[in-house]
C-alpha cells in the first residue's frame, strides 16, 4: 500500500489463490483488510467484461500466506 497525504493508506486488492491445506488455514486465519505476507507466483488473468471491454487482472498463486496483524 502507498501512504496518502492524510496519513491513510491507499491499497489495490490482489486476488490470492490458495490450494489444499493452505486454503483451509487461510480461510480460518485471514479476513478482508488484514495485512499479510504472500509468497508465490504472479500471474495475469485476461478476460472480457460483459460490455466487451478487455481487462487484465493480477493474481498470486500462493505457496505461503502469513497474517502479519
């Protein structure tokens, strides 16, 4: 996240994909807005919206997720 002039933080949500035991643990331990460390592979998902606009979305195929809160 980036600091704003008023001291708050600007953030951009990034989809984090988890599998198996990591997915189960992440679902229990992490909620929206938590500050987390993620290790994994960055990938881009391209898609077209219903109104025909092309979009590209970053997501992380995670091998490790830790709640830093």
